[in-house]
C-alpha cells in the first residue's frame, strides 16, 4: 500500500486503534497481495430458488460478476446469520448450509464447495477491535451467501468468509463496524452484503410472487431508499424507522436491511452507487442491489 494511502487509512480510524491496524495490514500483506481498490456489493438475494432458477435477477448477478475484478477472497455479511456477539467463519472448508424448508429437492442438492480463509477471518477479527469477534468453526455458508455468490463465481474457486450480524448492536453500530473493514478492499477482498432492502414476508402477495408488483407503502419505501442511497445520505439510512410508516412496514425486522449498511459504510468520496436488479416483487419485497466502485 502506498505511504499516502496508508496514512489516509490510519487517519480515518481512532488513534487508539492505529497500532492494531498496523498489525492487521501486516497480516494482510502476508496473505494477500496489494490490489487496486475492490468494489463493494449489496445483493438483494430474494428466494433461495434464485440459486437454481434462470430469471432476470440471476442474469443481473452474472452480469455484475463478469465485470468485477477477480478477488483474492470474499467477505460476506448475510441476513441469515444472526448471533449473540459477532462471529466470523474461520474454517478451511465451510459447509453449504440449506437453511430453509419446503423447496424442491434439487435445491437441497446444491453444494457450493468454496474454500474458506482462516487468514482473512483472523484479520477481520483484528480489524473490528475493540469489538470482540469469535472465530467460528461450525457455521459455514448459508443461502444468503452461496445462493448469490454462486452466480458471481460458479466454479467456487474464490475463498469465502462470513461475518455474522450481532443482534445486540444498533444499525449505527453495524455501520461503524462496516467502516472498519475498509483496509480489506486494498488487498483484493470483495465485501458483499446480502439481504433485501424491502423485506416483509408476512405481507407477501403470494398471487403476485413472480410479478413486479408493490404495495403503495413498499413502492414509497423503495423510492425513498434508492434516493437516499444515491444521495449518499447514510445518516438517515442508519435510522430507517424514523422515516415513517412505509419504512417501518418495509423493515419489520432488521436482519435483511443491515447488510446494506456494511456496504454503504465502505463508500469512498469518489464512488457513485449503481443500482441493479431494482425491482419490487410480491408486493412487499424488493430485489434492489447496489454496486460501489
């Protein structure tokens, strides 16, 4: 990393953490070569069936994947791994987790045998200090990760590590954790948030499940979320329930929304967000995805 860029990175973090980040960057230097700054993604993952179906959203994932520089590794923050405290997968070969029910057997037979990266896990643990982070040997890759990453890298030949969502943290605290991951981008790590911006399964219009249909409140929330993302108004996005009833209905629980905050926290001043797969679905869902580069 060039000296000026290195000093800029250190200036953006608290002085008390500078020594820790020196160690982190040394560890990264051992495991990953310096690269141009990697993009950041938030992917609206939708139904697990997107793993095996051919549709507009899958085509969008593949198109973006074809445009990305090849990463040294992927760090994924998925809506489907909530924990007490923060954890990061640290095994060499994470298992493919089929954390759903009621779907065709063909979906349960899908395996995504990407390797893990204990080195990236340990570096992530250090970067997030002083927040305690547990190195986890039991989780693996849940469908929020593998069902979309498989379309970016179908050969499963890029190491994947997952970072959990601590239920005890506020949206602002999750955003701040995301900011601490910034040095990974300069070592070839693709950071991927996976969830859905509008996600209210209790109000899905099942007769419109495959239609680009939105309730009025979902359409309002989508329009306003997109505008705030494009304007870089991260402060308001960190307190979405303060934005009114439409946002409260769009985000009845936080886990599918929080991954976008990790992505937005990494946005640099010279980066413009690009929206893709920006479509409502089933009345109360959106597949909107975000690329930062």
